[in-house]
C-alpha cells in the first residue's frame, strides 16, 4: 500500500516558462524494476513505470514514449511477453489519423492502459484536450504518474470506470453534451465493446462533422461486429490498415473511420440524454446497420475467449506463434463477409497519407 500511495499522490511542479507539469522530484531510489517480484499483481506495469523513471527524461513526453517502447521490445519481448501499446507502425497510423481531426474538439480515448497512446495523441495535437478512460484503477494510477512524469498532465485527463457507466456521464464533467464535442476517438479497450461504445457516443451527439474514429486490435484479438457495423453502414468513410503488431511477430489491423458531415448532423439532431446500449445481436437504436451473420457473432465470441486466455497468468497465456495463427484465421473468416484490409502501414511509414 505504501508503494501505491507514494505514486498515487503524484507530487508535481510546473516547469519554468511552460504550462507543463512534471514530477517535483525524482522517484525514490527504492522503486526499481529489480525490486518488483515477477508474477505479483501488476508486476509488468510496475516494472514498466520503474523503467521509465530510471531511463526517461522527466518533462519530455518523447523520451517517455521511447522508454515504453524499449521496455516492450528489449525487456519483455525476449521473455515471450507482450506490452499492449500501439507502438511503432501503430503510432504512425494513430498520429497521421488524429492530425486530420476537425479543430476545436477534444480527443476521447477508451482504454488508457499505461498512458502511451494518450501521450502520443497529445504530442500529435498540441493544445487539444485528451480525455482517457481506464477500467482498471491500478492502470489508471500508473498512467497518471506516467503522464505527470512526461509533463503532460495539463493536456490529458484520465478517468477510471467501465465505459458503459462513465461515457453517458462524461459530458457533464465538461459543461454538457453541447460543450464536450469530439474531433477524434481512439478505441483500445475490449474489442467486443467497440460497437456498443461507439453507439453511445453517437446517440449523445458528441461527434463533430469529420470526426476521426480509430480502433486498435480489430484483427487480433479482433472486433468483427464493430467492423461489420462500419463497413455495412453509411455514416463513415473507412480505412482498414494492415500493421505489424508492436513487439510481436504477428499481423494486426487498425481501423480509421471519418464521420460524414450529413451523418454528424443527423446524429446531433437525434441525440438523447440517456443512450440505449447496443447489443451484439441487435441493430443500432435507429436501425442503421444490418444484423450481422452468425459466423461473425461466433468470431466475436472467439475473440473474447482468446483475450481472456491471454490475460491469464502463467502457462494459460497465448504464445506469439498462437497469436499469429489466430490472426490469419480471423482474417480469412472476415474476408468471407467482405471485411478486409485496404491500406498498409509500411506505405504510411514511407510517407503516404491516409486521406
């Protein structure tokens, strides 16, 4: 408890001549990755935080993000472990997509984890408010410390709670639905919730015309109902980008969707104070997308199963080879229903643009 209390309090100071906040003093020397027992609760995330404190420069978000990536690639990867952050190729996709967000809106992230993507988006969009939701209170504490150490606490808000509970109440924290408008959304939570959370955001009328919605891991573990909703609906212009998974020899996809202006106007005109949660087998509240085929509903169940297995400690986890095989099978089955990649992240790395 002393460890959590020490970092949950998060003493910070203002950087001279800047609006940024940074930690008031270096973290205690006792907080080192070597002092954290492997296999203990949140040991991976605490070792990550210790690694950042030990190797990154306080007040420098680029240095913090680089340290996070090095921990995933140089520390965890050789041990067959994976750090779930949108690094390397995924950062390129996320940053290029978010730079096309309409001006004047906030950025919503669902699934903070340790704060990596929130930092990347804040750097890509100077001056924009990033609002991030995290279901796990321990991850929230780690992320808030990561953001404070990077000197970005003035740009990033991190809330804790389940998205189904927090999303409907979140606009009231920022002056109401008509004040809390979103230029971008990044989804990196449980993939089977993507279509439900997007529906809540739409029903609240929060999306600006041209808003950009990015979703990670839509191939592995996968979000087949979300992709079906996007591809078979008429509200968004969609890109599905093939990417190399960060620090893992496997393919993944990220989806990038831009809200059409006429759809944004319709959503705002039909907005409600109390949204209806969209269920997996049903249609959207306004009936805007067709009922998915049974095979995709089964794929959604399989994605939840392997996700649960991957988060299980010890030998119950999923090997890199198993992930790669799973991704190939998911890709083949979704192609049967007209869902396939349309872009390649390597081309974006070479200078190509999404839009």
